[in-house]
């Protein structure tokens, strides 16, 4: 199996490496699914950060919505915990890694597809 030379979350955590003498950021969970029968898109692994990302900007267009239900929905989604997620593909797939910000529910749906159960 081919591997990539990149670390998960490497662009986001360069400061961590500077402050910790070159150690890569390691506060994440790894789900290796390269050999899973449901893996039809040649995903190598899914990485999920253990720290929530609380500084995600909100969409100002949604804040100005006049519908009360839309404002309530926006507030409830803002209270959900969000995490950085990276999906790395095998070298044969020749795809760049994908970076997402996902809620706990979305993450659990993603990894339950590969029989890992509930993450959070």
C-alpha cells in the first residue's frame, strides 16, 4: 500500500510544531479504511481532530433572515460542536486530501458507514 508524506492537519498546526521542537500535531483520531469493503473511492484514512473548532464564522446572510424558524435553526447549529476532518486518498487515486468542518452527527454518520460505530 502506498502512503503519503503528509501529516494530518499539517497546514493548520505549523505553530504547534515550532513550539514543540518539530513534533507533528497528534491530537486526532485516525480511522484507516483502505481495506474496508465499503471503501469504493480509495480512501486511505479519515482523520478527526480531538479539539473543537469554535472560531468558525457564521453566514451573515442567515443572521438577517426574517423567518423565526430559520433564526432558531441557525442558533441550534451554532451550538453544535464542530471538528476539523481530513480525508486522505491512496496515491493511486491521485486526489488531494480533503478538509472539512463537520458536526458530531455528520462525523458519526461518516464513520458508521465503515463500521467504526460512534466516534463522540
